[in-house]
C-alpha cells in the first residue's frame, strides 16, 4: 500500500527523470539562459574542477629518494613547497592543471638554471616520431625563451 502524501510526491519527483519541457516550440532552458550564459557556466564548472584537482595535488606530499633513502632536498622542496621564487606549490600546480585542461598539447614545465621550474604560458611543439619533440617560441610571464 502506497501513501500519496506531499513528501512522497516530492521524492518521486526527484527520482524520476525530468523530461524536457516544450513550450511554444522552444526549450525551457533556452528561455532561461542564452548561449553565452550556458558557455559561461560550463567554463565556470571546468575552472572549479581545475581548482579542486590542483588543491588535491597540493595536499599530496611528493617523496623524493636517493639511493633508496627518503630525502628532503631541492627536488622535494620544488615539488612540495615552492618550484620557483615567484610561486608557491599551490599556484604552480593550479597553473599546471589549468594548462593540461585548456591547452591541447598539455603543460610544458621548463627550467632555465636547473634550480627553478616555470610553467610555460604559450609554446609551439614540433612532434617527432623517432626523436625528442622540439619546443619553440616558449613564453612564460611575459618572458620569451630563446632556447629550443
């Protein structure tokens, strides 16, 4: 025996799939939002995911080993604390994840002096089948890198 109270009707409403409502030939969603608003919400949702993923990576501790022993040296510091003098690990990993999501070639992390890591804002990649890829026109934070 089924009760037909208001609570039952509300829970049944959320359990059954909502069919698209047609009104005067237009979708209900198109009456509520424009294409630009819909695109803005999708971008916002992706950015929220980028931030959540970056925060999860930041909360992880990367362990570095030398000859089987756990060590906290330069590599550990760059991965967990600060990869360069202008960014902390949270900002660095957020930029890496954002580049991985929005750039079809992924993120490019490079080092100029071997002691600091920088995430490239823009670069051109020449893919090679049997050799290393070549990266050109690398720029980061309004700095153009001459090396390839």
